[in-house]
């Protein structure tokens, strides 16, 4: 992948949220912080292709992005394993049950959760299932919006360890208010302030 380039990204919802943002994200782990409502999630949604900017361009195509937002797309009445297999199949990926169990272990998702219907699974385990799905997609770009704050400390450390191993070949953008929790894992720090993306 190499890097993501943003050029002149602006977005308004009645009032301006993002103002003429241009930035380059090389391979590595990037932490984006900022106050509530400053545009962090909006920026990730634009990079993922889920939301169009009012102006500006993103250099990577949505097909190269795997995104994890706080609300998972899983069908509530279907088992987690079916959900994961279904969503990765939309990208033309078919992996064995053994691979699913391996990635679930990496994401700290206990295999006893996989046969459960998504509606009967805790928010923390839904996040882990989303991480499992993202790891199986293995896209050049990972986007993670606040989700890692919802999992326990041991699972957080394990997932950040895996993401750190992937950082030399992927662009990984993480949004979180808990900057101090990510210090040991992060290569680049950014902050959105008054619509601008500032490198720290």
C-alpha cells in the first residue's frame, strides 16, 4: 500500500466539521485524537468510502480498506461465525474453519462465542468479532474507530501486539480519546482541532 494521501478534504453538516485537510499517512500505526464531535469518525468514514467529502480526494480505493466502527454490521439473529464468513465472502475470501478459529484467537474472541447469535453477544465480543473479520480480510488499510476502548486490558494488549506486527506493511488509523493507552504502540500521533488535522 505504501501510504494514504488526503488532499483538500472538507465536510460540513450544517456547520463545517473538516476544513481543507491534506495529509499523508505512511505505513504504521496512527492515533487520531480530538474532542467529541470534532470530526474523527467523519474522517474515517470518508477514507473508508462510506461518506463522500464535500471537496477533496483520498488516494486509496474502498476495496483496499477494512474498517471497524463502534456499531458492527452483523445480522443480529445469525451466529457470529456465519456473520464473519458471510462478510469476508463479499470480498471473495473463503477461509477454513481452522483459519477462523486461529484469527478468533488472535482477536481474543473465545471460540464458544462463535455459534451464538450476534444479538446474544456482549459489545466487547462483538468488537472482537469485528477485529477477527478485519484480520481475515487482511486489507492494506485498517481503520478502527474507538472500538478498542470497549475491550478488556488483556485483549487490548493482545490485539495491539498483533496490529504492531502488521504495521510495517499496512496503514492503520485508530481513533481514540485514550491517547495514553496507545503510546507504546503508536508510530504517529494526530489531533483534529477546529476542523484541521494536526500532526503532533
